[in-house]
């Protein structure tokens, strides 16, 4: 970590795809150690692309990324050992059990067998999957799959956890469970970086929020700071003033494509 207390440092990050589409346009921000930091914005704002560049799943066009004092260009392996990430698309082995997948991830991080066993017991309890740990992933509900994905990202006890839309598609109960798990992890000192479409999620979890639109950060701060800065009474009003669009409309569109919501119609 740097001397200024920032565990993530991003400067002038850009991503331009073939054909000239600019997905991320000069994004600069820092995240302090132990902070719960959130990117809030509509679909297509560049949140996921930014996060994917931070974990090196997408190659950036330009800009610098430093995590826990290590430069992503020169010290990627050191960074991989310190981060965990659960992306929007959950990729689980349908023919494996939760226990088997956790064992595999533990071995991939070269953890001693005794520690792997200890971590599996702790994580299965944390995400409340102890009773179904030996069932195939193909039998899991959406909420169970999200919780398993979270457990997999935590097997090596990362210093920084990256989460891309962690509760999208979940019913209210499963969503609340995920929130509770994340709060507990953050209270224990883990830095959490979250992207979300949901205003209530950002307000409930994040110490500081950056609103992103059209590939750029348009404003950032704590909720009280954002309200004062933009002379607003609600975060929705801040979003409307800074992006010219309503996040509530975005949530309606998102929920229309949500399998949980569709199933209740």
C-alpha cells in the first residue's frame, strides 16, 4: 500500500475498442485501505469495463493501475495474490459441488491442505451453504450460486474484493444475505470495490460513491458530500443533475430483464 493510505490508485484509465468506441475515457480515482467504494451508474456507463481492467481481464488502452503498492504492468502476479473478484457472469462447474470447487480454488492459490480445509469450513458457514456443500452446482438457485461465487473469491483471504453487480437477479432475501456478508467482511478490514445499478445498494453499503456515465466519473464523494455539492435532497436527484437521466428509469429497465421479477409477473 502507498504512504497516502490508498490501496487502489488509478490514473487516466482509458479503453478504446476497435472502431473507435471509447468505453472508458480518462478515469482517475483512489480507494483507501478498508474502504467500501462503489461505482454507481446506468448500464453501459463503463463500470464493468473499468473493473475488468483493474483485475486484468480486459487490457487497457492507456493509464496506470496500482493495487496494494504493486503496478499492474510489472507486478501482476503479486496483485492476483491480493485480490478476489466475483464478476457479473457467474461461471461455475455445473458437475462439481461447492466443496469441490472451493478445494480446487484453494489449490490454485497454492494454499496448504490444512488451510484449504479450514477456509472451506469457514466460508461455507459464512455464505450459509453448509447443508448443500456436497450437492452439484447445477441444483443451486440463483442466490446460492451468487453466494458460492463470493465464497470462491474469498478462499485466499484477499486484501481487496472486486464485485460486479453482486445482487443482480436475486430475490430480496438473497440480496440481504449478500449485503450482510459484505458488511461483515468490510468491518473486518477488507477493502471492497462494488459496481451497481441500484441506488439503495450503493447507499446501504458504500462509504464513498463515484457516479459514472458515458465512460467518465461525473462526481464522487460520500452521500452527504454529494447531496451538499449538488444541492440535492436525494441520491436520485444527484444522479439526475450529473447525468441528465433518471437512475429510477434504469432500475425499471434492469428489473424488466431480471428473471426473478419476470417470474413474479
